[in-house]
């Protein structure tokens, strides 16, 4: 199973994702409230996978994705988006996002996406 970093400015979203991922056997090695914190924790722990919210303060998810990918080209980052973020999703894919999951979260979809990205 994987070591996963959750980056989301919503405490509720982090809690829900943590529950789903831990139930699936993964270890949550850290949680960050913004893109800068996410980047710093990535450097510290080098997790197997990151779930990265798109809309966050300080550094957006896309900005944090770019910084992580620049230094760690093999990093696996799944972007988390709410409805209506099509433009951001396209930019994230162009910058190396592995996949997307949408809010509100669907348990089976999240497990399937995480499994697929980890196996790729």
C-alpha cells in the first residue's frame, strides 16, 4: 500500500479523503492546508502519491503541482476539483497531473483512481 500526502484547504475534505484512503489500506503521511505546505511536505516525505486540491491559498494546487513536478518528475499527483474548474484541470494535465477526482467525493471512484495511478 502507498504513503499518501493530502493537500486541501478544507479540513472536511482532508478528513473524508483520509478515511477513504486509510480504509483502503494506505498510510496518510501528512496533510497540508495550502500548496506551499504541500510542496514543503512533499520534499520532506517524498510520498508515493499526492491528492492535491486545485483551489487553495498561498500556492494553488496547479502552482504546487508545477513546483513538485519540476523537482520530482516521477511524482504521482491526483488533482481534486470541484465542479466548474475545467480550465484548471486542463492546465494541471498539461503540467503532469496523473488523474482527477471530483468533489463531492465518491468512495469507489477515489479507490479506483488511486489504484490506477499507483499501478501506472
